[in-house]
């Protein structure tokens, strides 16, 4: 399971825009190393959220969560279905190496049954 999480996180990292670093287009206010660290943190958080979905067999729990990282601070935004999912997303993000803080802007929006 850890290998699957690692492979997923690596794939997300590769696809998340690290090509900007190779092309030399890193943001002026961030060093290339800071950008790479933030991209790595973002990918690791996304990987942990995806792995938690798979482990709990709840594929949609974090499907609408956006993850951003800036100088080690992770910002979570989007929608989850329960307060427990909101807290779990924050917990998982905080467990990632290099995370200095987590800003949890997730909104709880329950799904209405028909």
C-alpha cells in the first residue's frame, strides 16, 4: 500500500507543474528550491488524501479538495461531506514532512438524500 501511495504521489508531482522549474520559469518571489519543496509537499498531501480514500473505500471523500502549498504552509480548500472528513484532511496534511502549518478552508456540505 505504501508503494502505491509513493507511486501516486510521484505521478502527481511529475504532472503538477514541476516542468516550470526545468524551463526556468519559477516565480520571482520563490527560489527554485522553495518551489520544488512546495510542489513535493502538495503532491505528498494529495497522495495521502488519495491513499486515505482508497484505504477507507470512500473514493469521493476528498475528491473535491484542492491543495496548495506556499513555503511549507498547506492551504486546503473545497468541499467535504462531514466535519470528520474536514478534520481528517487537516490531520493528513499536517503529517507530511516539511509542512510548517495547515490552513483548512474546507467547507462541509452534506449530500441531500432524494
